[in-house]
C-alpha cells in the first residue's frame, strides 16, 4: 500500500464519519432530502465565491457555499410556511432553481477555469492526495484531509457539547421547547453543520457521495437499532467500512472511487434491509405470516366453540365453511394440535380444556378492545408459534 | 402534466429520485448492447427507474424508514452505482462510449428528429391513457380507500400512474438532464395548483406552463451563446412558480396579505361600532348625540373609521357630535348578539 492509497482511505473514512453524524439526525428528523437539496444548491455559492476570490482554495468559498446551503433551508421553510405547497414540493422547487443559477453562472463566466459541473457533482477522490497543503514550504499532507479533519473535529465537538439537546429536540420538540432549548437554534445549527460538511466533503468525494454517506449508513443503522448512541456508532462503522471496502473495489475494477463506495453502501443496505433481525423485509414477512396463521387459528377455535353439532366440526367442513384453502386449514389444524388446543376423533374436531380457556380469554380481550394483550396471552398458551 | 399527479400525491421528490435512479439503467443497457442507440438506453433507464420506484415503496411499507429517507437513499445509491458503471465503461475499449455522460446534464440541442418523434408518440400515449383512466386516476388521488371499496384494482392503477411518471422522466432526461428533471416535473404543476382547485384545469394549466417555459427557455438560451438549455428552462419555470405564488387570486401571497389587512380593518370598525352601541344603550333615545371626544379614549377610533361608519349610514356626524342611526343601532346589536353566540 503506497502512502497515497493510505491517504485516500483515510480521507474517505474521515468523510464517512463526518457525514454519518449529521446524517443520523437528518434521518431521524425526516429531513433526509434536505441533504440532497443542499448538496446541489451549494453550487452557486461556490461559483460566486470563486468570482470574488479568483481562487479555488480559499476558505471564503466554503463559507459562501455553506451560506447558500442555509439559504436553501430557509427558502424551503419559507415556501412551506406559506402553505401553498407541501414540504417535498418546496424542496423540489428550490434546489433545481439554485442549481440552474449555478450552472448558468459557470457557463457564462467561468468556462476557462477548472470548475466544471462534473467535478462538483461527482468529485474525484483519486486526485485528492495530489492536492497538497504546504505550510511554509513543508508538505503536511493532502489539503482535503485537513479540511475534512477540521470539520470532523468541530462536528464531534458540537455533538458532544449538545448531545442531550439534540436528542431531546429530535424526539420531542415540545419537550425541548418547554425545557428552554430553542428548537430553532438547534435546527439551524444542525443545518449549518450539514451544509459545512457537505461543502467540505464535496470537493473530495462529490455531492452525490455526500448524500449517500449521510443517508445510507444512518438508514442502515436505523434498521438495526432504536438506541440513538448505538445508531450513531453503527452508522459511523458502516460508513468507514464501506469507505475502505469501496476503495478496494474501485481499485480492483479501476473505476470511480465515489461510485464504488456508494455501491458498497447500497449492498450493505440491501443486506440489512432483507435480513435485519426485527425490521428486515424477511423478518416482517415472516411475522405477518405468523400473525395471519394465528388469527386463523383463533377464528377456527371460535368456530368450534360456537358449534356443538358434529357435522360442523368435521375436518372437511373447514374448507367449505370458513372458506380456507387446503394448505391453510392444514397448517391451522396442525398448529392447534401441537398446542394441545384440540383433539381429533374420527375426523371430528373438539376443543380441549386448554383450548376452551384460551378461546374464552381471547373473546374477553377482543370485546374489551385490548388487542395488545393478545400477544402476552399467546405467550402464555402457545407452545409453538404459527 | 403527469407532474400534477405527482404533486398531489405528495411524491414530488420521486421525480428527482427516479431521474437519478435511471443512470445505472443507461449504463447497463450500454454495457449489454455496446451501442449508443437511444431507444435501448431509454429502455434501460425505464427499467432501472421502475426498480428504484418500487424499491422505495417497499422500503416505506415494509420498514419504519420514512419516505424522505427512502428517496434519498435510493437516489444516491443508484446514482453512485451508475457512476461506478460509467467510469467502468470509460475504461473499456469501445469508441462508442463518448457522450454517454451527456445524459447526466442533458442537451436539447443534441436531439435528433427521431427522438422528437419518439417523444411526441409517448406524449400522445400518455394523453390517451390519461383520458381513458381519468376517473380512476382522480379517485385514487383523492380517496384511495373509497376507490378500493368500489372494486377498482388500485394496485394496477397505482402502478400505471407511476410507470407513466417514470416514462415521462426518462424521456425528459435527454432534454434537461438528471438534476433538473425534477424541476420540470414539479414546477409547472406547483404553479398550476395555485390557480385552481379543479384537477382537470390544473393538468391543463400545468401542461401550458410547461410548454411555455420550454419555449421561452429555449428561445432565451438560443439568443445567447454559452447558455445551456436545461437550466434556462428550469429558471423560466421557477419564475412562473414565483409569479403564481404571489399573484394567484385565491391562494397567492399578495391577495392573502390584502385580505388580511381588510379583515383587520373590518374588525376595528366593528370595535368602534360596538363601543358606540354600548354608550347609546344607556340613553333612551338611541340617536342622542355624543361628542367625538369620548371616542378618543378608544383604540379602534380614527377619523377614517368614523368616516367609514358615516358612509355606511350607521352614524350621523353633526359638528363635534356623533349619533347612531336606527340602522347602525340594529347592526351593532346584531353584532353583539353574534359575538355572544360565538362565545357559546
């Protein structure tokens, strides 16, 4: 591994961490699309900054870009407040307009400089190590490493200082306001941090990757845990893992680093989305099926309780009367048998004592509308779940 | 046109997500065919756009992630994957690959006649389908549960609308590019929404606004060199939106402000009248004159409001004295009654 490779991975990991922290809060506050809007609309800020300074490396550029990011947020909120359109429409209106202004400004005035739209949107991590920061002639490392490092330190500092406030205002705005924190200040603080992170990260990794790094690790972590601290930790872990893995994929495929990091993030999310223990698609589908069978079982037991006639309790009758398919009635019958709730004599089904008790209690709960209690009851009675 | 449905369905940002999600489709289609035939590329874009859309829906319904997260997630992940493929293609020894990234930012000037025909045909099909399924679309839009109980296949209609939105986006990509497509979808519809409450008029207006911004934008960008078409079109559309926000008669900001001021004036007038009524009540003769001075203690009073009351024939002025007229007294007492009724 050459030193350039290590530097690239270091930068990518730092960007991933710097993005994961505000990203987690954006996802929790249902403002994930704002990061997309910011990453597009910082363009005019950068262009204007460039006109003023004529220097692509000036800190003023970052400042102006962050300012445009905040302007975007304010504009979106203003449009939303007028009540004329919904929030998502407001976002969708503001950022393309700002982005267009940026594109036009570039096309009209800055054609001859290295400031093209591709570079802004996509970024190129591979060149980051070549852009060195020289302090009095001494090479102290790639410039973007320093930029993102400083941003990261500030972000972590703010996070530690305001963790409690952020937590409260994210989950309970009313409580936060009544406790005396200003939700507005926290909101705009978070927005500023997101803008600055986006800007600082974009010239290393590009706007799209910033969005991906903000949302994807946080969303993936959200599927796995409901604890804020764990979620932050997981998001950072996912971010760093995909940054490093993505780099090697890109190395192997000889393709864009930003793209491959995103792809790794996507694969990670897909895996978690499918297999997460309690919220993954497979788990959800399984639980839905389980519940369906259990509801059927309950219906079946109620039917048995209501009918003492033998012909109503015949196994074959199930199919006609409750209109179940063969497979379904078979699963239900087997489940009931396994749980000792019914006995079958000569194809005539009858309830056991336990079955009667279960059914009676179930009716009680259904009548009193306390559906939530049924789960606990199921735990008491069921030896096997559906 | 189809944007109207997107806006009303609160899926505005879907356009943005789809236009990004179409990128890997374009790249894969190119990888498979190895040719830059715009039809196959569009097909690829369509397929990956649809996959993106349904995955978004899957995330929203099956997990507790919210729609904005799902959108942002799919958008960035698909786009990143598309970038990976694009850069991968660039390394391939294939002379055809140049210009593939034109899809990213769009260039209306590069369109050839066959593309235009394709667009016209697809637009025609969209129109036709919309006319046929108008009733179903409309119902699903405003009351999905009702539609379901009526026995319509909501899933099918839903998929139909979504597919057409995706189709429109993918076609538009060539003209204005990935980033600005969402604005093309949204801006005309959002502008049209301000002018009307009726769906059919809104769709018509949106089409009109869209066409106008297209024409104006192209004209402006052609009149100056170095102006790319897409951004100009979007800016023109944005101007339409701002104009609509401010000047629309029933929802616009300007008229809202005017109504607000007018309401406040009315309220003050009523306050003065009520005050006068309370004084006049204490006298046997309601038209008994009082000096204007006693009104000075009262906040709602100005010479203007008094004059307005005179104009309405509620009050008579005689020198420094005022007196309520019969009509003014009745109005004021009714006012009072209404207020107490309102309190109950």
